[in-house]
C-alpha cells in the first residue's frame, strides 16, 4: 500500500571527501533512478532532475551522516556532487 522509502547506506569507515562524494552519487542514482556509472559528479543536481523537495531530503540525510545541522538550501549553494563534497570536507575539516 505504501511505497517503501528508498535508503542509501551510510559511508563505511572514516568520513572523507571521497566517501561523501560516493554517498552523494549513490543517493542521486537511487532517487533519480539512473545508473550510478552514468553520473557525472561535475554536473548540477538540477540537470539530474532533483527538485526542492529532494534537495531538502538530501540535506536531511546528510545531517545524519555528518552529525551536524545543515542548511536545507545547501544543494542550491553547492550545485554539484563535487562542489558539495568539497565544501563539506572543508567545513568539517576532514581529509580527502
């Protein structure tokens, strides 16, 4: 009756810029229903059809991973997987 919520497992091991990039790629693949290997991490989230509702969901899911409050508008400020993972790595002071 109810659709099962799509989930993407949290990154394993220490949190790095690369693990954030991989998680964001997996999240986009699952929620946009596209093959992971077709995702270009330099392209904008909008080019993959992510709307404001999904952007807020991504931000909420990321909050659980980084254990920090994040702006719901984060995907509009950092519009690609590369830009967002670089920002988060810098902000959280984690290594690549």
